[in-house]
C-alpha cells in the first residue's frame, strides 16, 4: 500500500441478521484529503464509521490504517486517530476544560499545554472554564471535535458533525474543518448529509447507497463527469431556447427568469455554443455548473449505478 494512503478498506462488510448494512466496501483515503462520505439515510455510513473506529466488528473484510491491519494492530493505529461519532457526550455540570482533562486521563494523559492548544484550535479558549450546560449546540460540537484532537492525531473521523446546527454553527464547523486541514495538515474523513457543506469543504469523496460503494474520487473530477447543468444568458431568449432544443446532445432545457438551464454532457458544451452563435443568437454568458446535489441524486436514484461502483 502506498505510504500516502492513510485509510484503506478491503471488501468491508457488516450483516445484521439477514440484512447487509455494508457490503464489500472498498475505500481509499490519502494523506491530506478532506474526504467526504455521502449517502442517503440508512445507506450504511455510520455502520462503516463504527467499523473504521473498531466500535463494531466487521462480518468480513479488513480495515487498514497507516498501512497496518486494524484487526491486529488496533491499539497502535487508533492512537493516531481521533473520532467524533454523531453527538459527543459531556458532563454538563463541568467546564469544557475539565471534560477534556477527564478524556485525556482516559487516553493516558495530556499536558495542560496540549489541552490549551486544542481549545484554541476550536475557538473555545474564552469559554474554557464555563460549564458545558451553558454552551450552544454549535459550541458543544466544537468541544466534541476538541476531544477528537487530544493526543495530536494524524487522522480525524467526523460523523455528521453539523447535525442539528443552525447556519452560523454549520459555518463555524466548516471553517474549523478547513483550518484543521490547511493549517494543521490533518487528514479528515467527514460523513455528512449536507451536500453543500461537502461541496465547499471536501477534496475527495465517496457515495454509498444501500450498503454498497457507488463511486469515489476527487470532487472536482466527479462533478465534471457526465452531464452538466449549463446556465445560458442569450438573446432573444425564445429563439435561443428553440436552437438549444434542436441540439442532439441536450437532455433537458428550462427557462428560469430569462436564463436557460440546460443539461448537456460537458464535452458537447462548446458545440452548443457554436450552434447558438451560428444561428445569430447573442450569447452573453454560458456558465457550466454541476452541483453536488445534482450528482448525488443522479447516482443514488439510478438503480443501475447504485448496483455497482467506479472510481475516478
């Protein structure tokens, strides 16, 4: 396994009675990635994460962390991993600092300087001595990430860290994740149902559906794969719409407030533009854009694509 691969799973699977919650999932996370892990509710995301953190045992398959099998080197490799699975639990009547001291003691101890450092990273230094019961939900999530950062892990696994947060809380967690990646050189595995957050934060991603891995790769490459939604500002709009509808590669076209939203494979965008110009249409702007939401829905709602997987 190449040295830049932090996490690899081989045919990772988990069965509960007769149902396969996760079935032959092969993931690969490289050093420095912010790796987005996506899937509909019940797709197998949390079950996968629990296996990655050795909280549950796979039915079959293997997890490798830092080139070593988790099954036989559990204590060694997990010492280099931090994790936040859904909402963190705290002693609400104690301060944030005291909560971190307790967690640190359970992990073998951390210095006061190390605890100060993680509080500063998550932006809670000024509230370190306040009781956690006075914290907002967003502050509690940041404290949960602080717990995961104790011990200076190289790899952080965050399961739905923005669950239940308001827009400001989501923004704070998003900026924190970017900071951990860019300023602290951490590799981050981020599970979320908020597609916009993954699109703004992740460098690579994987989509799981019905327990099976559907696709994984670099975010920008996946979003440029296949059909794109192109916004076309052209005059006269009705003639432009008529010309667009005649192009053989156009899948759909909708008019929205004087702008055409056209779904077309990326490789045919230039020929569509040439066709409009040849017909005397004044093209003011042609902006290719494929959102993660479009891509996610096309993947998870397509039965054929949901049955297999591919990697870019």
